[in-house]
C-alpha cells in the first residue's frame, strides 16, 4: 500500500476510537491489504459500531428529544435576547418585530443566564448520552436553521445562532466528563428553575420554553444517582 | 448458545493461545473457512463476547510489522470454553447420522 493510500486509510480510521484505531491499523499493516479493501474494512467496522449504538434508545432521545427541539427553542430565545438588547441599549434602531415583552434590565440579565444554562445543558446532555452518535444530533440541529421562520427582519440573522457556541461548549464538556458533580448540578437546577419562575411570573417566558428545563433536572438526577458515563452510550 | 461466527472466533483464539490477537484470529478463521473475515465482523464479535464474559481482551505490545502499533490481545475465559464445548456438543449430536459426516 502506497504512502498516499495508507494516509487515506489512517484518515478514515479517525472515525474509530483511539484503541480500536491502533489495533485495526496495526492489523491492516500486518495483513498488507490494498487500499480499497482496507477502506471498506475500516468503514465497515465504523458503520457496524453505529448500528450497535442506534439500537439503544439514548441516541434517539438525545437527537429527537433534546437536540432538535432545544435547537428550535433556543433560536427563539437567542432572537428574544438580541431584540431586548437592541431595545434597551440601542432604542433608535429598535423596530418591534419580536414578541419579546417588556423586560427591563434585570429580566434581560435573567434571560442571558437562562440562555447560557439552557444551551450548555442541552449540549452537555446530548453529548453525554450519545457520545458515539453525537454527530447525528449535530446534523439534526441543521433542520431548524433551514426550515424555521422567525420574524426578525430588523435583526441580523446571525443572532439566531447566539446559543450555538454555548451548546458546543456544553457538548465538549459532555464528551469529556465521566461523572456530573452533584453540588454543581443541584445549584444549576435550583437557579434555572427559580429564574424561570421569576420570568414566567413577569410574563417574560414562553410556555414552550419550559421544555428546556428537563435536561437541567436530568443532570441533577444523574448526579444524585451517580450515573457514570459507562451507563451512557 | 453461541452463534457460529462466535464459535469460530473463540476456537481460533483458544487454538492460538498466548498469540491470540485480532490479525492472527482473523487469519486463522480465513484459513479454516476459506472465506474472508471482515475486520468489522471480527471486532464487533470480540466486543460482544467480552460483554458476555466469554473472552477477555487487552492492548498488547506494538511490533515493527504492525507499524509500531499495539495489538488487541484476546484470551478465552473458562466461561467461554464452556460455551464453546456446549456448541461443539450440540453440533456433534445433531450431525450424527447425516450423509456428509463420515462414519
């Protein structure tokens, strides 16, 4: 196998976990197979692994139960936060286009905290639950961007993506974390719930946004039960 | 009971003894069956057997033939030996008297 061919096989083998990649590439080097057969072998192993993952319910719930709906709701929250920011700090450019309510500065800060907490938690839970299949959840998140229509003509379209860096950060932490710290999860759950109740009482929380609370309480329950990542996929 | 490929893998690993690792097991199966053994089938079956407690695996030493990469060593557990014996006994019992078995 030439250097270019072997380089391609090594590149594709990055789909596998580190130990498995080590063993498989070693086996292929020993067998001295041609490039095409080696590529088929590596891809075959990868897709068999994916098949095993998707027989479990967790990647399905992570993708369709958390990633997809959270993405849609968080796009709305991002637009709402941006609209409130423009109204409070740049009123001459503000054109009411988003039903953001009449939040003052305190509720604005509350919304920022909630956006951060919701985004990070959703990313964390999706990655923690479906490590091997997190890329599917990421692809599912593209659908709201493509099909959802938000009336934000006077706002930059990029404002819809405000939650994305936070969700990606949460996902990175979810991929690297073995156990959730109970004190942190408890404090987060209490803080998020308290702020959501405050926002709700002030008429500054959409009903559907209550759906964003469940990953927060899942983390709390997982931390209390000391669920290790081995019980996730 | 074991599946046929699981039996082939356990038997190959048992025959290889301390030299049982991915590539060697694969070669052994290919020699015995005359058919190609895909790496995907091999490693997913090894994982399945390990989950059932029929084999134990660990990362072994790297060798120059393998481009300096480690091997995944395989050892059959006593439970795996028992499962293989069961499969072999069942095959032997059911094959008695059939035309393709030499008497």
